[in-house]
C-alpha cells in the first residue's frame, strides 16, 4: 500500500471532522511528516501548536507620511491654532463618516466630556449608559458630577438591551450614552425612539466603531453627537486622539468652543470678556497628520476584518459551546474592534473559561476575556460616598441606585465572553482556519484539561 502523506493542516481538519482514526490507518510514516499524536495533543499539555507563527502587528506605520510630518515639525506650527492639518482632518473625517461636521479632540475621553457638556449634562443629572464598555464611557459622566445609570446588556448582542432602557429613566435623566462596543452597532431606532419620547439627548460612544453601519448609516451619525477614539490600539490610530461628529452644526460649534477654552465659534454670539465655559481638549497637528495617513487604509482593513469575522461566525457556530455575537436589529455592518463570542463551559466538560483561554493561547491563538462587571467596581462607591455626590443626590436615591444595580444579562456576558483583538482579523483565511481548528481541538480534548 502506498503510504498516504498528510500535512499538519489536513490532520487537524480531519481531527475536527472526527475522522483522524481513519486517516491514521497506515503502517508507515514517512520521514518529515509530523507526529499525529503530538498534533492531536493539546499544546497546553505538551503537544504541537496549531498556529506556531506570528499574527499581523498593529499599528502599521506608513512611511509616506514622514515628509509631511517633518515639514510640520520644522515649521514650528505644532498646534491647531496656527496650522491647517487638524481642520483638514476634520473635513476628511466628516466626509468619511457621512456627517455634516466633525470636531477633532485630544482623545476619545475628551470627545465624550465635550459632547456630554454640550448635550446639557449637568451636576445632579442622571445619564443612562451601557455597562459592557471601557471605563471611560461612564467615568466621563462622573466627571460632570452626574450619575451613570447602567442599562442591562443583552448577552447575545453584547450591547445595551433597548427593552431595559425605559425602566431606568427618572425625572433627572438627561441623556443616553449607547456604546457600539467592539464596533457592533446598537439598535439605534429603539434608543432614539425612547430618547425622543422622554426628551433625552443621545451621545453615541462610537469610540470603537469607525465606519460601523446601522441601516446603512454610519455609527456616530445616528444620535445627537457621536464620539470616537484614535488611541494607539484603534482601527484609526494616532497614539492618542478623538473626534465628535454630528449633523447638528450649532452643537458642533458649541463643542468647538468648549474644547478650546470657551472661545466662541461659528454661530455662537461673541461678547465682551469670556462668555463661555471651556477647557483645552485640542488635537495637535502631528495627530492629524498621522490620522490622515492611517485613513488611507481603514476601509480596506475593515473589509478584511469583516470577511474574516463572517467566516469565523460560520465555522465557530458549528462547535458546541461557542456562540458568536448576534447582530442587533437594524445593524448592517460591524467593524470588530474585537471579535467576540461566548464560551459555554457546560459544553466543554465544565472547563473554566480562563482555562479554555490558556489552552487557546497555548495553541498560538491570542485571546482574552472581555470587560469585567464594572457596575460593581470600587470607583463607583468612591463617587457615591463622596462629599459632592451626597450633596447632589438624596440618600434615598443613592440607596435605590445600589438596589437597582443588578444586571443579570451583563453578568452572564462578563462570565462568558472571549475576544480576539482586531489585528488577528487582518490575517489570512488559513489563519482563520487555525483559529477554528484550535478551538475544535480543545473541544475534542476537553476531557484532558
Ligand atoms: C468604548 C470606549 N469609550 C471611550 C474610550 C476612550 O477613548 P480614549 O482612550 O481615546 O480616551 C475608549 C477607548 O479605549 C473606548 O473604547
């Protein structure tokens, strides 16, 4: 009998299909062919890795930006006050997003701080916010001396559950901050409908959602104001940076003033002396130049991420205990700042999620848990028990807040989520197959963990 030769990948694919036994039905293993027993054994238990190679790195520098950046530095015009690049970036970003206007800021946090101020959030107000998010989404509410009120998550979508919004509204609620976490669009029709009927402002936290779409419109253009981050890990990175977009020009004028020490802008009335409150949250010229060079690749990169994410969805959902996220009603394009799925340990012989993650990392597939149960974080009590909050809110309201701070959907999500970082999704289809094969391998060997 002629010996059959198998590549590592064929062996793994066969393992996935449960037909390894029949493939190994030969008596002679030619020199140079990997040992199937080593391949089948989990890497965490000393077997071979499914993916021994590297993954795409991030961020990627574009050398063609260097000349312009050096010229700007040599000119000494480093701040937006005497340079043209930040304004040029604002025009380009607004056009890319399909928004009338954009204001660039120093960071996503300062974009949110500015947007909340202009949305009218004031000391003693309440603001509804997604709990499954980066800490900045609600720290900015505390910074305005308002009370963040968490709306429970839908574990299937990873997003705030619109059905849980109305029950959290009080007479002090002034705004909703839906977070398009991981670039997965929130059901904005539902959010906007509720906001309209209760006269609330909507500030989208689109800090991870560059070019995500809801009913064909870009995230960030769907509420009153939309905020973005350009921190180093983001799809559009500049080290630090942020932006606010809107179709409401008067609001963007007010954002401009607030982020620039209160100097009136555009449609705003001027007067003697300082008329408006404001801070310095300005973007620098160098950030804008880096962003304009990075903008050249974002659409192509997002296409690759999307195609790989859809491929993973299709393959991973066939594995028991692996549940890819479900798109919210009306979401037409996710951009996957992280690729998320839920791990159901009961299907994996009760192997804890942390052990599953260690096993997957050992196979050469970097992954981690998602966000923790931040509605229980110590910083919240630090605020609620502070002198200022005791003055701003009655004891009864703060006690009620604590009693209602029960989020079963979010707890479930925090316990089950597993995520891949965005640059993993810039890999090849073969890389995606490695992810699928590694998870399948862990599933088939779950008893050995
Ligand atoms: C969802 C979300 N909101 C807000 C921010 C804050 O942005 P920045 O880090 O640019 O201040 C981030 C940044 O990671 C984020 O992911």
